């Protein structure tokens, strides 16, 4: 890339004020909660994890929530708990994070990509229908950026072909579709509490399960395959024997993580309102730029406003990568969510994925850019993002 392409004169922000993309909002309650757990010396899976599971289930209106150490673990266990494995196919979108397909691969199953809708960036139900075979066992939709997928169409397809639905809700904690909450449509809904997500526990995840049997299985698989409530074995009720009844993993959440998550959950709706107002401000400020603005939610949809992802159009003077470099030179941190999965060498080599299999996702992956959208941004920060993006896009 030429120096000229990114030389924009005096940057909008100073170097020492570099705006970090996706920095979480951490308050004094989170700090006090972690210190409290440390003082009590219960640092593993304990009462705060239980409390966090219950509070999250209540927020989502679900009866069964199982906390784990990442959304990747949540997806992996979800696929395993439905008995999906070698020889089975799981259909997902070409426009998602690698963890979505890695979880399918770790379970021994075969991920099959379907293309996304160019407006919503969500799985296109017509494309899913074309990919269903005798081996298909599940559909794994991702509510991209927090905008819900067309769940009526996807659930109808799943019912007609007797397929499981596992929702990747990593972007979709606050998302709703026709009054129903994301993560409660399928058998299982998987959430991420990674540092940049709408709610963070530093690292962490959660699964919502349709019924108790699935929730019990997930709990077991998340902790070595040990029998129920094994985490209580060193508590004040005295030592308890446990049985290993499954080949499980080490995917449990700790009380230190739950201590961060509890106050984050209490602030969730307040932060959602803040992000919604930033999102609206961006939509107005960028309406005249050579970019495709992200899709607005329809009247029956509730957006989680997790990511703000304008698409740098082909007719723009700068390529997406030049825009990324120029914004970095303005000392504004940016992200890319995501380059299409078919562009990564591992999947091209081992699964033979090609851009022509998912042309819409491939095109989005070439042009998309993510601007900062954290509730921790000050009004000044937001003005800087707007000034920098307008400048870089030639306005
Ligand atoms: C972040 C993310 C994941 C993985 O979440 P972790 O908690 O980091 O494992 C999975 N899918 C999507 C769509 C994500 O954005």
C-alpha cells in the first residue's frame, strides 16, 4: 500500500489517545466482585456461576442455562449433546467467525456453508434449502451483528427436514424476533462473553437448552463427564463422590468470570440503549458516503447493535484495506467482521471451499469494516470516529 494512500495530514486523534476497538466497559462492581471471590478463595466454579446462570436464564426467559468458558465451547458441546458427529453435516453461514465452523469440525461433523442475504448478512433460507442432503443433521444460524435471522423460514425448513437448530448468539444477547428472544428458537442457543462482546466475563460463554435432559448433558460434558453437581464436592456439605459417566471436556466457567458477568448483566439494557443511540448517529452521519450502511431492524426485529459494519463500496476511491490503514493513521481502532470463511487457507485446503460457493459472503468479506460501538465511548470519541471516517471516505 502506498504511503500516499494513508497520508491524511494531521490525524483526527493524537497517537497517545488511540481509540482501542472493542475495549470493554468495566465498572467498580466488577472489580469488587472479583476481589470478593478472591478474598473468599472460591476461585473455581461455585455459587457465583450458579447465580449468573440463573440470572441469565431469567433475562432470556429460558429455564435452562449452562455456563461455560467460551462460546466456542458452547457450540462444540451443543453439537455433541445432540449426537451429531462423523458423517453428519451441519449447515452454517459463510459470513461468521471461524469458531462457528471449528466447533462443527471438532465434533467430527462436516460444516457446509450456505450463502448469506446481501442486506442482512444473515443466512439466506433459500440458500440453506439448496444445501440440505440426506446427511444434514442441523442448521446453525448466526444472528449477525445482532440482527435476528429469518427464524420463521429457518424453523420451517428445520421442521420439514427434521433438523436440529443451534443458534450462534455470540452477537445476539439482546436480540428478539417477533417478540421471542434469540437463543430460544432452536434446541440450543450459544452465547459469548469474550472481551469485545455486549457482555463480557473476560472469557466465557453460555448455552440455553430447550429441556433439562439437554442441560444436564451439557453440564456433564463441560466438566470431565462427571455426574451432577460435581463442583459441590469440596463445599461445606462435605466431600461427595462423583462418577464419570461420559467422556467430557474442561469447559467450566469460574466464579471470577461470573463475578464480572453479574454486574455486566445488570447494565445490559442501559448499555444497549447507549449503543442504539451511537448506531443511529452513525447511520445519519454516513448516509452520504460511498458505503452501504448496515441494515436497519424491521418492525418485528430487535437488534442487539453489537457491531456497526458499513461496507466500503467498489466505487469508493479507496479499497477496504486502504480505509483500514487510513483510519488507523487517524488513531481510530477498527475491526473486520469478517473476511469470508472460504478465504482462509485451512478451509480451502482441507474442505475445498471456494469463493464461488458463497459469492455474497465473499463480496461482503472484501468490503466490510467495523467501527467502534462500545458503550464505553464518550461523545467526544464518537465525534472523532465520525470525523475520521468521513475524512477517510473523502468527505
Ligand atoms: C465471538 C464469536 C464466537 C466465539 O466466541 P468465544 O467466546 O470467543 O469462543 C463464535 N461465533 C461468533 C459469531 C462470534 O462472534
